[in-house]
């Protein structure tokens, strides 16, 4: 029996839940598969790209935490609405749903392809469909149970990354004996630390931004978190450091153990590193990590898409049916919609797997940039008109946030002019234009509702 939205979402997420949920959304194919591309573009110096993008993320997350202390009980779309009105909020909300649903389709097809390692006779679409069903069932749990499940699901792959880092450092410095102890040689071999020049750092940023996308998911947990205005600043301080470490340290280990120009695109760099150590069962272990990683990322993605749709419905920006929840506070109608899209995505994987990946992979990166720009601009505009004094502030206002907006805009422009991403960006631009026209038609009937 569904309930109206008035008492819908339940505040049962704990700080450890939202931190691991956001990390679960970030640590997925971007690091496990995308790292091969970033290292191939910039060599060991790609670490600069990850640190730079992490600093941009720090400011964006700080801006969100600041606004959460001023507007308790509201999420990141509400912040954009406070700053720029319903039209911009409407566009950003639907764009964010498009972002996460695209990611989820990628992740479940990736999960199916990884599962084929163990079940080669089973068609890809069947394994992808099974992965989608698994994710939807998890999201049908009460939010407290969901948070606890995702905490452990994300925790598994984080633990595996920690083990990988520890093992790698021991191999690099000869603590664990091997046939060839590299020490720091591979960081300067094969053309040096930046074999393709400084410009390669910026080329790699296009993939790195996709890898970091999902961190802002914390901004959607606010309506289901007790004392979110106190919790979020603490979570952000710890979260950003962990994210940078969980990306930069594995990259350093990979580049330290294998020369950057010997990494092949056919498999994950993590698999190649573990295989090079001669460990028995390394491939099975890594495949388990990959399956866990993509399922966790898809799990967080469905949460993000369903909560954004619920928020938009509650604000009158989507069908009222999407604002209804069941007795456990789960927006079941939004989950049904997400399930339909995942099923269609699984079917597409059956007919056009390669083309689907090429079209969708750059979509999340570009959409993430747009969302981060909106969040930063909202903080810049709202700071002067806060109804109460924020208990947490982004330092260097307005210069630091403005500099971040400029950097994000430049990276977005690089996306637009990247020939390899032409089809993907064309899809993004088309969706953006459709949303702009839709918003103009929708809110032109009530101009007073939009700032």
C-alpha cells in the first residue's frame, strides 16, 4: 500500500552508510578499467590529473556541505532550485537521472561480461539481466537495510584495494621477493614521468572526471540522514581524502610494477599486475573484485536516480506517481521505472555491446561536469543571501569556487572538442537541448514559479 509523499523517505542512513555509498558510486569501472586509458594517455604523471581533479571535487563537496548547514533537510537539487529557480533545477535534475541511468546500464553490462569469465556458455544479456534484478532487489529494501548492504558491498572492494596497495608496495621495494624488483625505476623509464608531455595531463582529465563522478551522490542522501547539516561536513572531510588515496595509490602501484607502455587495454591493469606477480588464482580474485565493484557502483547509481526522480516528483517537476512510497519509505514507482530502463539496457547489450559502451562511456563524465558547475554556482549565488550563518564554510569565497567553475567549464569544453567523444557528447547535447525546450514549455505557463 503506497503512501503519499508527506511522510515518505525515512531518515535511517548513518554517516558510515552515506560515506561508503558515495565511495561505492565512485570506485567502479572508472578506476578498475578506466585507469588503463588514463595511464596510456599520460604515463605515471597521470597522478597529477587525479590529484587536480580531487582538489576540484573537494571544493564542490565543500560547497554542498556548506549549503546543507544552511538548508537542512534539502538535497543538492533543492540548493540549485533555491539559487536559480525551477527551470535550472528541472534541467539539472533530469540530466542527473540521465547520468546515473547511463552509468547503471554500463555497469550491469560490465557485470555480465565479468560473470562470463565463470559462465562462458550463458549469454551476456542473461547475466546482465540477472545483475539488474539483483540491484533492483537491493534497492527495494528499507533505506536502513539498503545502506547497510551497500556499506558491506562497497567495503569489500575497498578492502581489496587496500590489499592491492599493500601487496604492490611490498613488491616494488622487494619486501616480497620477486624475479625483478623495480623499486622506483618504472616511474622514470619509457620516456620519463610525463612521456607524452604536460598536455597529456589535461587529456587524461576527461576520463578522470568520469572516474570521480558519483561523489556528489552524498548530496542526495541528505533527506534520509538524521542531522544532515552536522553529518555532511564531517563526512566530506574524511571522504575526499579517502577518494584521492584510493585512486592515486593504486595508480602509483600499477605504474611502479609495470612500465606504463606495457599495459594493455584488453584487461584491467589490476588483473595484469596480479598476474605478473605469479599469484595462483589472481585472475579469479580480481574478477570477483571487478564484479563487486560494478554491482556496487550500479547499486549506488540506482539509489541516486530513484531519489532524484522522487525529489523532482515531490517538487512537481515529474509525475506525482513518482513521489509515492511504500510502507518502508521506498519510492517503488521510481524503482519500477529504473528497472524498465535497466532491462532495456540489458537487451541493448545483446545487440550492440561495443557500440553501447562507446556511446555511453563519455556521457557520465560530461554530465558530471554540468552538475558540479551547477552546485558551485549555487553556492556562489546563495552565500550572500543565506537565511542563517553556515556552521561550515568553503574557504576563499568567492575566488576559490569561481576558479573551480572556470576549470570545470574548460574541461567541459575539452569534452566538446574531443573527436573520440563526438558521438557521446552529441547524445548529451541533444538531451540537454530537449530538456531546455521541455523546461521552457513547462514553466512558460507559470512564469512566476521560476526565478
